[in-house]
């Protein structure tokens, strides 16, 4: 039973990680006359144009994980040194332990957000797709 529950959670996280954000279109006159199917085709065409122009949909998962790890290590080192100073222990040892703990925490939260968190496209990619859709007559209200 536990194996099935774990498998269901892994599948749900995988599906949510793979589903990227999409533009949300305002129901203006152009969208109403074009219809949902044509609008979806136009969105896919604009996404393909953005990628062929060099705008990457991904906003750098590896970079975000590395940044979270580094920030976690820095925060852990500072809090470890402070805790050691308050308790009278060695500040160097406290900062080393805090840095290690913070780095692990930053790595784990970075990995979680990279694989299970909401996947937002890069700013260049969304800007390109938004402009393409505007030129086709659509009003983009945001991405989700």
C-alpha cells in the first residue's frame, strides 16, 4: 500500500513538473471570432517562433538549485556562528556545521522547487510569445 501511495505521489509530481506555464488570453473579439482551437494553434506557433529565435522556455533550473544551495549555506553559516557565539562554543565549528546544514537545506528546497514547483518560463520567452500573440490580435493577461 505504501509503495502505491509513493508511486502516485511521484507520478503527480512528475506530471506537475512537466506541465509548463501557458499564456492566459483575455476573451476579446479576436479570440471569440478565432475560437479556442485556432488560439491554441497560434499559441503553439508563437512558442515555436520564440524557441527558434533563441528564447529558451526554461528559466535555468540548475542555476536556481545552485543559488538556493549557496544561499542556504550562507544563511546556515551565519546562524551557526551566531548560535555558537551565544552558547559559548567555537564560532568556527558552529559556522561549519551551520553552513553544511544550510547547504543541504538549500539543495533540497532547490531540487523540490525545480522538479515539483511551478515551472515559469524565462522572461525573454514569455515576452516573445506575448508580443507574437499581440501581433496576431490576442490580449495576454498573464501566464499560469
